[in-house]
């Protein structure tokens, strides 16, 4: 931190009074910082060597650092990649979020079942934040007020001396300890007040739609939104004395709302302007119209946040009033246009006593974006089609990306050095499109063999790590087929494991089958209240137990579920993958970013035409990957006629694997988890048809694609060539490109040349 401090101060000074983007996000899934910060400072090698000289292994030092796991998955990791890229691109972007005392739960597997434990990542201290008491804010709820204390984390640009700031708010009691109560022997009450305040930022909520809608969750959202807005307004008033007119506020601020979670910032902004600064409501609204931009990350209906009015009332009565006022204005406007009450319904912010957060953001904001081409199209065609009719000009796309520093330079040093050697420069670390230059070597046998060797080394490293962590021995020469991501029906980990069952049965029947040995690796957390996702974990572990203990198939087939998949585990998995499993139901995965991390590390994608897979296939060529499954349009066509039982009865392979769920071959220890999955696949339930996610429809296509993988792997040179082409075409998926797109199209902020 000593090294960083001076430059940090410098950057803050230079960037004062400049237009900035503020990235408001309930999640920043940072992972570890040590290695990454040393890389970005350009002193990684030096430090590693110095430690080596005194007999200290750098990796053992790294392992002391807990992951800062302040996010669920893709959305939170994207925010962290954006922070890295903005600093590396010399862009004035400031992050605002929540300093959860507990990150996403730690997962352990007991008897095949997921068990959750707390993640008190701060227990050994936090080396990367500075508490800034002087910038603390008061956040007022209906029945409570708390202190929001900022903790600033420096965000280092890659070898450019830039230090941006990620400010995370922590909730504390307004008065450290209520001594009058203490002195009056109301000890319990004083303590409970403290706890009630600390509760607000105690824990990150898992993306558990069934258990969403809790007051505390909305309090969290309002807490960090309010503190951030107050911070901006206060700083504005301090720094722009001669320019101090709120009508100029938008010249200096643009606020990107990372999904619906920070949307309370909108009514809060209006509240602060109207109630605390004497601005007219209409004028405050006009300013708000110029500063808020909204990103959507999911099209699953159950994920679009709606809050009961009584909950909003409990959190902030004044904000509810403002929301109602905005809603009235909206309804008035649409009536003027001649829309009937009914036609206005889909636009309403308040409807049936619920507040529709997305409608609020789209009505007020000046930009709405999706996170991959197909996703942004679906927003226009379906999810927000009503809004698209009314305000088409605000819709846009920003295809996601990942930071190449963490996911290649840091995670895969060997490959990184190979690339620099081949390109004769390491400029590609700043400008990932330069990877295209690798295509020169597609037919160079020495390069292809070296690439194969690097992958082989990474696989050996992972095999060692898995033996150590999971106690499972895997063959480093087998195909490493990896699916790591949150566990969800739409991501279809159960399609993958059902196919493993198919292979297992096939190998049992014919142990001499010509099958290239394959290791299927899974990892990911299920939301604690999501019974079926937990069933999928149990199924994977149970199949693993049976298969791995069966000598008949053991030299050909292995299944591993890695415990507690997280950023730092990912750093070992992506470099070692041969196959990247991206098998979501078409139309359901907004973008995916794991797919990009695999691609950058030379894995071939086995995937559906969904999310950013489509753009990966477009760039690297379908012939260098493995595409399967129904398309969005095909699924749309059969949406009302689809009957999975037809597939079940007609295809013996399908019948066989589906039946194995309830035949007793795999034991769910009386949890009925496997029966639940079986029922979902072939029995209509709660007035819904079976197989919501089209597993049986896609099964045969997936099976054939897997067969192609197994055949293709035998030709090492041809496979290495595909690897190389994938790497060479992964440049587009740098979050440097994504963040530049945001800066140019939405934020209209320039690079800060003064820092150069
Ligand atoms: C909502 C209400 C209450 C509690 C939790 C939540 C909640 C929290 C997190 C809902 C959703 C999330 C996270 C969503 C997410 O990670 N979406 C992913 O975003 C990535 C980045 O854009 C995409 O690549 C993925 O496709 C998308 O699934």
C-alpha cells in the first residue's frame, strides 16, 4: 500500500473537477489482490525472485489471502474486471458498492450435498482498504438511522501509474455506543441497536429468487445507493463553487446502474435535491434524466426485481412518495399520448402494490443496455419490448469482456510468455486485439506443439491441485472438460451429468470402446434456497462417486466436483481446460464471461447459440469449436407444442439416462432430489409443462457434439491449431474494449491524458 499511496493521491488531485463515470454495483467479486496488484505495478517478477532468494515460496504467501468474494457470480466479477480495465485505460471511473462483512457463503460438500458456511473474509484484517471516517454519511430509514463508513480500495491500472478508487460502504451504529442506555442498565438495548446497524451490511445475499424480497435486502440496496448519492452531491458542492448550479451536475457525473440493485439511487437523488437543496421536483427529474444509465444482466422473469410497497415504505417513506410521484407523471404522459389504462400497464412503475425497479430505471434513464448482442436484441423484442416501442433510441448493446491481466498474464504465465515471444512484444496486454497476430503461426508446427505443451503443463498443475484439494486422482493426459459457474437449471449442469451417465453406461456395456479418456470437472454454488440446484450438485457428486469407484471404466472416465469454486480456483481451472462447457438453453444466458476466460486460455467451446457464445463462434469460427442445440428462434417456434415425453419415448439413450434418476442406481439418500429432477424432465407440474429448459430436446445434439470432441482430440496438431485460432480471436473479449465502448457511447468521457 505504501507504493500505491502517493500515486493514488496524485490521481485524485489531477482528476478533481473532471467528468467521471460512477459504477454503482451491489457486487464486486474481486478475489485476491496481491498477485494482481504486483502484476499491474510491474514488480511481480522482482518480488517473486526476492522472496525466492530468501527461501520463501511466493505461492504460499498468496495462499494467506482470502478471496474478497463480494459477489455472486458473473455480474459481480464483471464489475471487478471493469474496475481493472477503467484504470488500465486511464478512464475516470469510480466504483461504489457494499463492504459486506461476509461474502458469498463458503461451500463444502458433505456426503455429496452442498453445505453452506459463513465467509468472514475480514477476520485476518484487510490489507487493501483504507477507512475514511471523514467521508462518513448518515443514512436514514423509516425506523432507524445508521452511519455509512467508506472503505476505499485502490484500483491499479496496468503499468500506467493510474490509481482509481473503489469505495465500499459499511454500516455502523450512528453513535458508537449509546452510553445513556448503558448507564441506565439498558445494556441489551444498546447492544441490539449496534447489531441492528451492523446487520445492514453483514452479509451478501445469494441470488436466491425464491427468498428475495426481504426488507433487509432492500435496506442494503438503499443504504449504499443513498451513501453514494450523498457523497456525490456533497463533493459537487465542495469542489465546484463557481459552477454550483445543479443544472450543471450532469456535466460532471454519469451513473451506471449495475442491474436493478442500485436503482433506489434514483429516488434518493431526487430526494436529496428537492428536500435538502431546494430544487423543484421537475428540475430534479430533468437532471436525473441526464445522469442515470441502466444495464440489464438477465432475462429470467423471476429475476426482475419487484418490491412490495410496504417494504419500500418501511425502508424509506419519502422515496416511496417520490416513486409514486414519478409514476403519476409517467401515467399522465402516456394518457396524453392517448394510451388506454390497459396499454399503460406494462410501463407502470407502481402496479398492484408493487414497485417495478426496471421500469423506474428505463423511464428515468437515458440508456438501457444488454451485455451481448443476442441479449440486447431479446431485451428489445421481448423483455422490454413495450419500452423499445416508446424510446428505441436509448437501447444499446455492450458485449461483456474480461480483464486479460488477471485471466491470462497472472493466471497463465507460460501462455502469456509464449504470446509475447511469438508477437515479439507485450503490447497485447494493453491492446488485446493484437492477439490476431498469432494467426501467422496456425501452420507452424513448432508453435502448435509448444502450445500443446503449455496446456499439458497447466493440466498437470491442476491435476496436482485437485489431488491435494479434492483427494481425487485424475489423468492429466485425459481431456479436461470443465463446467464452472453458478448452478442453475438454465445453465443445464444436469444436461452435462446426464450425458456422463450415458457414457458410463456405454463404457460398462463395452469396456473396450474406442473412447478417449475424459475427465469431467464441475464447480459452482447453488443458492441455499434453490432445492433443485442443490439436487443437481448431489447428482453430480453421486455420479462421481459411482463412476470413480468403478474399476471397469476408471481409466477412461472420471468426474470431479471441485469444492467452493471461486475466483482464485478459477485462476487454476481456466488455463487447464481443453473444453469449455457453455450449454445454457438458448436465450437464457445473457452473455456469460467464463466462456471468454476459457477461450483466452485456449479451450475450445462446446456450446449453444446463446449469449456471447454466438460472438465467440463468429470470431473464432464454428469449425474450431463445437456448437450444438436448438436456437432461440427454433425454441420460440415450439414453445407451446413442445412435449419432452416424445423424446423420452423415442430415444432409448434418453429414456435410459432419465430412468437412471429413479432406478436406484444413484442414491440421493432419501432426499427425493433425483425424483424432483426426473419429474421436472417428464411430468408437467404446477400447470407448467415439463422440461422448462429443453434438456431432452437438446440431448441428442449434445451427445453428438461430445462425440465430435472425443474424435477431434486425437489429432493433436489439428486441436492445437484450433486452440491457437481461438486465442488469436479472443481480443474482442477484453473488458478494455467493453469499458471503452461504455466510455464512448454512454458516458462520453475521455481518457485522462494528463496522467500519461
Ligand atoms: C436479486 C434479488 C435479491 C437477491 C439477489 C439478487 C441477485 C443477485 C445477483 C440477482 C442476480 C444476481 C446476479 C446476476 C448475474 O450474475 N448475471 C450474470 O451477469 C453476467 C455479467 O453480465 C452475465 O455474463 C451472465 O450471463 C448473467 O447471468
